[in-house]
C-alpha cells in the first residue's frame, strides 16, 4: 500500500507539473523556424498564424527563415532546440520524405512532436495552352505509346510535385522523364513558354496561369475536386481510382516537449485557423485547414513517412 501511495504521489506530481507548464506557457516570445525563404506558402501561412497568436498567448511569435538542403537545415536546428515549446518548426512534406531521400538528412521524424496541421492543398497536372493533351487520359495514352518520351517538370527532387508525378507514373503504369527545376516558378515558366510538355506544380503557383489561359489544367491531385478550382477534374475521376496526393504544411516541436504544451499550442493554433477570415486567407494560398489533434496529426505523419519511404525505394529516388 505504501508503494502504491508513493506511485500515486509521483503521478499526481507529474500531472501537477504538466498543468503548471500549460498554465505558465508562454512567458517569453516564441520562434517559428520556417524551412523556406520568405514568399513561399509555408512562410505565408506561418506569418498568418504567428500574428494571430499574439493576443491568445500574450507573447509575440517571431518567424525566422532558415532555407536550404531541402528543409534539412531548419529541421536540424529545431531538433536540437530545448523541448520547451518556444522554438517550433514550420515544414511541409519534405519532413517525411527527406530521411529516405537523403543519404543523411540529419534527423528522423521521431525527433519531433507533431503539434498542428496548418494547411493542405493539391498539386495540379498541367500542360501548355496549345497542347494536344486535353484530358489526363490523353497524356496517359501517349505515354504508353512512347515510354519515356514525354518530359514533366517539378519544383525539385523530393518536392511534393515530384512525388505526385512519381505516384502518377506508378498509378497509370507509364514512364515519364522527370526534370527537376529549382522551384515551381521556372518549371511553370517553361511550360507556359511551350518548352516543357507537362508540369506538375502546387495549385496555388499554377492557378494564375490557368486562369489567364496560359496553362491548361488536366487534373488536380486531391481525392475530391478542390473548392477553389471546382472545374478541374481529379486524377482519380480521370481514370486513376484511388490516386491522391496532398501538399501539407505543419507545426512541430522537438521531442520531449511536454504534452500539455503541445496540446495548448494545438488548441490555440486551431482556434486561429478556423476563424472565417483566416480560412479565406489560406484559401487564397491554395489550401484548406483540417481539424487534427496532436495524436491524429502524428498518425498522418507516420503514414506519410511510410508511403514516402516506399516510393523512394521503388522509384530509386535520390536527392540532387
């Protein structure tokens, strides 16, 4: 009985400490470490969330950009930060694929506690305006007739648009030749100029060119038609049932960050994201928000990591 009572006191002490952590957090400014340079979707949503957390936390949230090595530089930095909730990582699909894609990414996903899903959105498979491909099936049929002869461009090796392309090849049973660009801008520019027959890019990056008629959208990679582009069919309804790939942006803390702090940040971020004005702003970035608690987000990350590792192995992908 004495041992049980002592154990009860220990558990009670841990619970009390967790409550104190949640109640006293935050007592100083926070930092969002972003994997890309200013101007990208991850940076944009990080700044939107950061400025709206101030009145909720009573502390400012500083956004610090640490681009490079496909996101590894920022990720390694946060992995080594104190697990106190004050230094958080804003990253994307790179987080789950880089440990498989790079010979040494410098981190594993187990070194982080998923906090909150900030945004998700699809890529789009598009062609020049004067392309003979009017449907995704037209592209697939031609690729089957001429294996490897059709080139598609993406924003870079291991970037979500590249992964969406490799999944397209696998789902359709075709061979396309991949060209990795340094960002979506150059790849889209080559497609608009007629120098690239197919481009796969984030919907937000390609949409202005689709609306202007300079690009022709064949399909989006979401499971259902995307609200901001309802006229573009999905790849699934274009002859590839089950095909779906999404770009996501999320918030992570170093492992061993107290669960009470992770839960508090998840709650505060969700409250910010589901404000009507905020959802409208994120929609303009080409995305949408989804309610996921830390456990649900963690399950999503682990599933994405497993899928990415399998694809990297099967397609023999390597970082440039």
